[in-house]
C-alpha cells in the first residue's frame, strides 16, 4: 500500500459519492463505516477511526485521520483512489486531500494515516473518486491585513486566510474589511493548473482619514476643517474639536466631494 502527499486519485471502476459524518470535537471519535459500492456486492470497506488536530501549521489547521480499508472481494485490488473533502458545520468545503489503496489482496486489510490541511474546523468528510470529479483546484487566499470577508464570484467564503476550491475558467475574488476600501482580484484557472497555489491580496487605502494625537490616540474619521488652532474631525457622525497642539500627524485618504444630501453632523465640543 502506498501513500502520497498529493494523492490525486483514479479508480478503475465508476464510484459513487459517499459521506462520512465525523465529530471534530472528539479527537478519538469513532466514525461510521461505509462499503463501496453502495449497491450490489461490496468491494471495499472503509473506516475512519480518529480525527486528530496538529498544531503549528500557520493560518491553516492540520488534521490526521486514521483510515482502514478492507478488500471484501475475491480479487486483488490493484489501485483504488479517492478524493477526501472536509466540510465545516455550514457545509462549506474547508480542505481536501486524497487516499489511495494499492495492491490489496482478497480479504486483506490495510491501515494508514493521512494528513490534511483545512482553513476551518471540519465536522464532516466525503470520499469521491477522481474519475467522477470535475476539474477543480484548491488554493489558499489571504489578505493583508488578514480577516477580510472573502467572496468568490459573489458567494461568501468566510474570512481570510481561506482555502477555496475553484473550477477552471475566469473568476472574481472580492475582499471587504471594515476601515478599508473594498478590493477585487481577477482569477483565472487554466485546464492544466493544479492545486496548491495561493493568492495574497493587499487591501487598499483605508476608507477613513487618520488623525494621530501626541498621546498615541488615533482617530479614524473624516477631516472636516483645519482652522487656526483647531481641527474638526467627523467620527461616527459626531464632529470632534481637537486642539492643534495635541495633534502629531494627519493622514488623508483620497475621496470624492461629499454628497449634497449628506445628513449634518452633530457638534460635540
């Protein structure tokens, strides 16, 4: 039996899609078993008996699964390969890998571990043969700073960093984070692209002016005016009046002229 890091798989016969529910909170949780194929005489019997977290893998989370595969047929299985997909509680795919069974004799059982990386907390697993899977790749999407809300072609993907699955073709990534201008990134996946790539997007200019005071305080808002010894800054709809001598620096963002129907701010001396 041979185990790959990439484990991109191809099965001789046409396989069905199976789901294996797991309990991620219990690292030693016993999982349901499944026979393949699901109809007719079973050939392979799978059991995933453990799901353990690995520390220290950066923005992604590593997990180890203990897998047992038993050949129930009277013939040797030369090669059987499956995709492994991880899903979180919202049924969003957060990771993928693969398992491969090679040269397993009749009645023989093989046991192995497989390590997968996920961008969230997995709570369920599916197995699917490559022969039925569409052409897709997985890649890690990050932003600077992290924690931006990510959309892929308008669909919510969660906060960055995020592991996403993308089909071939042209796509659009949208990054949104409070305090920063929304940014978009065009993404094109070719027919020969493979999984494992990454996209890092630097968010644009902050959407607010920034006023730093000499005591270290930073106010983010809209600069209204600078007159004599006073600076006025609109923060949360309220104008703050700041003594010029208390200011250290002002960072202004480029913006269009204010709309004439903008509601007036209330004054807070």
